C-alpha cells in the first residue's frame, strides 16, 4: 500500500542521512523486530550493514538455516553466523536455577557479540569498522524501559536483552523502528518482501529453548524438544478453525513445547518405556501481561500428542498446560 511505500522511502532516506558512509552492525536473532530492522537497513545501505547472528544452540528446528537462507540467500545481506552452541552448553552445564540460566545466556550473548564486533574491526585493515549498532527496538520497548522500572519492585524474570551494548562497544545507536508499534513493524516487514510466515511469527524469548528446558540444559534435551515443538507448530499451522477460517497458529498469541526432565512409564508394542514428558503451551493474549490458555480443539491435541510420541523416540507422554497468567507465567522459567 501507498502509506507503507512512503514510509519505507522516508525511513530509507533517514537511515542514509544518519549513517552517511559509515558502517553498521546488527544482532540478528531471527525474531520479527531484528529481521524487519535488518531488511530495512539493508534496503537503505546495502553492504554497509553487517548482521551478526549468534546461534546459541537453543534455537528451534532448522531456525539457523532459515535465517541464513533468508538474509544471505534471498536478501544478499552480509551475515556472519557464529556457532556458539558448544560455548553456551558448556557454561550452562550443571546450572538449573532459572535466573542463573538467564544471566549466563544473556552475558555470553553479549560477550560473543562483542568479540565478533572486535574481529570485524580488526579485519577491516586500515578501515575503522562499524561505528553504528543497529537494534530492532520498537515503540513499546521504548516506553517499557522508560517507565516501568520504578513501578516494579520484584523482578519476575530478568529479560535477555542487549541494552547497554552500544556504550560498551562505543557505538552510536541506529533504531529505525523506534516509533512503530508491533503491527506496524509487521506491515513494514511484508512491504519489504519478508515472508508473511516470518513476519507473523509468535514471539520467541531471547534465551530461547534455555527457558523451555526446565532445570539443567543438555543437548540431548534440546534435540528432543526441537523435534517435538516442530510437530506442534506444524499441526497448529495446518489446523484451520472453520468458524474463522484462520489456523490455530494464527488464533494463538504464542504456542510452544516445554521439556520436563522427568521420566514416566509407558507401553509401546509389548515393551515397557521409561521416557521423558513434554508439556504443550498455547495462550491467547493482547499484551502478554495477562494471558489465557487457549482452548485448542481436542482433535488437534490428540493428533499432536500421537505424532510426538510416535515420532520422537525418548518422549512417551504429552501434557497440556491449562494455567493462565497470572498466576502462571507464559514461559515456564
Ligand atoms: P512470561 O513468561 O513472563 O513472558 O509470561 C511474557 C512474554 O515475554 C517473553 N519473554 C522474553 N522475551 N527475552 C525476550 O525477548 C526474554 O528473556 C524473555 N522471557 C520471556 C515470553 O516469551 C512471552 O512472550
């Protein structure tokens, strides 16, 4: 539409004016905001943008490849993929307390990003390297970090974010989505030719599967969880609600699978199994501050549980989380 085209043209001009002939780095996560920011900035300044994609090993099935296919393959943006999964897993070994896990993941993320930024600078030869750090900060983030702090006496969960990075790196900030609400960011993404599927994805927390594997994080658990979650998401997308014509993926605000490091007894063929349990979580919310568990059709739950137990050896029981927020939170950790 025209309004969006105008907005893109204006934003592109503003980015060019701000950046000039300098270089920009951006932390790409695969989430909606950083993806749309990357696509917009790339449209404006092309190869003056370098995206750094830190793979912490706690992403969803094939997510890393999908991000690379999109940004490097289709948009031809410069993307550095850093496979830091072994580093993250080794530092998380033996740690089961949720806040401690969040702090480790957030801290490592900053370390890895800083190291990449330094490498880029060194590789530049006489060239001064990036002088701007781009972030996909959107308007609700701006308000939240301005006002909410004083009101909140207790930290429920320390959010993974890269606030403070620009100062630490000595970089100027480039935040082209600062004035936009989430739905505007999505429209902008579509207008920039990002696939609808990517732009309308449910939110995914920065610490990734790290907060969806209860207690200690292990590679074995992450691999099982990735496969189970892929089944759940695939079936949510495939199941169309006749009343609205929408898929249950689009009818929920967030849906995912949680790995419980608990074993229960089952029976398969004429054998006994003693395997892990997963919980399916699906919620509907307008602001993520409160949320209702989604009344998914039983037929959908039945199909998902049947497929997970049959296809993911190592999981023999599937449960559905019927807790709303409050008092439960959306993520389990
Ligand atoms: P809770 O679990 O607190 O989650 O009800 C509310 C929303 O926040 C997301 N979430 C995060 N997002 N970094 C993020 O970017 C984080 O560390 C983080 N922790 C939770 C959660 O997925 C839900 O959408």
